[in-house]
């Protein structure tokens, strides 16, 4: 397995919740954002964005290609923890 320079992380974050259907008053009152978990490699994090990818390939020239990339508004991140080595 290839070693990679990025930390493996688990990230818990808040996402919008909604839909296109009609909702009762109780449905609207009880509607809350979804709590999501992303497991992958931390590409970058700053005050605006947290970027995590789940897959990568190492090219012959030593560069990487990234797959399964998510860009989460950093304000939506509840916690992020480094896992493994």
C-alpha cells in the first residue's frame, strides 16, 4: 500500500436537510440539520473550507489524483480527529 502525506481523519459535520414534498406543521417544527460523518484523508482546512478525499492514485511522475472529494464549509464542522497512522 502506498504511503501518503495526508492525515487520515474522521470528520463529523452538519448538513442541510429538506425535501420537495409537502410537510405538516409537526414535520417542519421537528426538522433539524443532518449530522454527517466523513472518513478519509484531510487535504486542507482553513477558516472557510475543509476538504477531505477518500481515494487517490499515485501517478508515474509522483503527483496524485484524488477521488471521492468533499468540500465542507468549515463552520459546519463539529469535530475532526486524526485516526490511524
